[in-house]
């Protein structure tokens, strides 16, 4: 794609990168076939190719973003299916993230839109505040149907109860069982600490059982993905920077063999820290790149060190949902189902497995209609495999899919933990296929 940036514009390293990405695009249109919003809407501007044209014009003109541009960029799930499909290697993720930052700076959104986005940016990265907000929201739940669409969508995703803080999330060291093979830091996430702490607990049990010492580093918090994908780049860098500093202290102290992530959305962002901080001062840029190099999805790490033989007879049929951030963002698709099969599960892949479920971070709250249509499509394909349970490697996907089906949805690591000696996942208790809990 030809670009017309001036020399003055190209002096900005962000524009230099955007120019490089734009020039890689050859207009082939392969991306449209795998884009969820184009599949649903059939609108060229709701395809990666159409959005690339909008971003090109936005950046070249240096004019404030318009509402029309924002609408189509906002509809992008950042599922990155287009990057898997693209034969030219267009790094769409970096381009659309940059465009979102420009939109955030130059467009004044409608009041309700601003309130929804700022509320999510305030609450989700702060576990204590998010837990308090959920407790308050439970009181208002009966009145949710009276709220505007986006606010009602947030209430629809509320968990039935809010557990207290977990033992697994406090800063500490979980010692390996038996001889120590590896030492790792676990990213406990932000929202996951509140509504998915059982995933972190299963991860700690599974890793320590495999001879891995697990560090919960003091000061490590949000990876910044929530705010970054809403264009709030400065806020994302602040929280990510604090987490990088916390992990760097561990790296420079007793050392780390890996940084383990059990939420693939976070994993995609953490593996990109080197890029996000590439233009910062040398010390921070080097630390960010080092963190990115150590980042591993928990299933990726387990495949590297080897999974122990199962101690529990499994055999149930599991539908595996490969999160977009896992298969497109990190290019990890075959590993998780292979691990599940290794411990005895029968694993089935649904049709259209490349398409997003509609979760996409905050997308299901900010774009509830499109997210709902994608969820229904995804659930239909998953249920068609007649599974005893559905497995996924990302909390957002688990929450989204579970809100549309009666089939239990669990994290992959929970099944691996159960198969190798851990407790039956709570979501599977009372399910005939899994026996007594």
C-alpha cells in the first residue's frame, strides 16, 4: 500500500512503524474471509482491509478522529485472525492499537460511552476496587434491565457470587513438591483474581506438583491490556511498567526460568512488552524485552517441561475453544488440546474454530450486540460436538461462552490439575460424566 507521510511525520517513531505496516499490505482481501465482524456485517469498513484504509487516512491527515472512524475501529475485536491469514505479514495489532490511541486523544465520545469506558478502565485493573464494585452491583442486579444497553450488558456478565481473596494471589513463594526443577513467576492477573481465582489456584497446584517453584511477585499487577486496547496507552504503560519492575527484581534476584500466564489475553500483551516499551529509556526497554522473552502460556510451559502421567481416569469428551489471543496472538493452537489428550480426554475442535467468541477483553460490554451474535455462533458449534465440558485458556472466553450455554466451561489448567492429582473443578461438580466431586 502506498503511503504519503511527510518527512516531518516520519520523524515520529510511531508513524515510522505505522508506515512500515501499511506498506506491507497488498490489498489482497484474504483477511476479510476470517474477520468476525465482516462475516457478520459484510461491510468492507468492518473488515481489516477497510480499517487499514481508515487508519491510513487518519494518520496521514493528522486531523482529529471522526465518529465514523471510531465506530468501525471500535467494532474490531482485535482477535488477530487477520494476522494468521495475511500472506504479507501485516502486523495489524500494532497498527490498530496505535489508531486507538489517536482516537482516544482526539475524539470526544458521547457521555455514556465515556462513562462506560472510564468505569472499565478504573475497575478492571484494580482487584480490590473491582471486588467492591461487584458486591455493590449485586444489590442493583434486579434493576439491570432498566439500564442502557452497555450497562445492562455489564450486569449480564456478573458472577452469581463474589469469593474473597485467594491464598494463591498473595505475594509469596509456593515451594515445589520434591526436587525443584524450575523457578517461575505467575501472573495472577487483575479481574481474574476476583472472578477466576480458582484458575490461579489450579495453576499453582499443577506447577508445584511438577517440581516448579512459583513466585507471586510483590508489586506485579495488571499487564495493561484492558486500557491499552481502549487506546489509553499512558495508563497501560504505567501498570505494565510496575509489573515489569516487580518481575525484574525477581529476575535479578534469585532468577526466573519463565513468567507463566494462564490468561491468554494477558499473554499476548506481555509477550509484546518489548515492542510497547521499545522507545523508552534503555534500562526499561531492556527489562521489558527480557520479560517478553521469558513469558510463557502455562500450557506452553507444561509442554516444554513434560506433563506427569495422569492419576485420575478421565476419558470425557472435551470441546476445546482456542482463544483468539492464544491461536492468533501467540500462535499456540495444537499444544493445549494435545495436553488434554495426553491425560486421557477425548478432545474435539468445533467448526469455525478460528472465529472469535465475542469476549475480546471489554468488547462484550462495549459492543454487546455483535458480541452476542458471535457468542451464539460459537456456542452452537461447541455444543454440536456433544461435549461433557468445554475447555479454554482465557477467563474472558470462559465467562462469555458460559453465559450462553448450560455445558460447563472450565480452564484447561483445571482439567490438567484434576487429571494429575488435583480436585475436580467446581464447575464440574455434580456433572454425571465426571462422577462425584
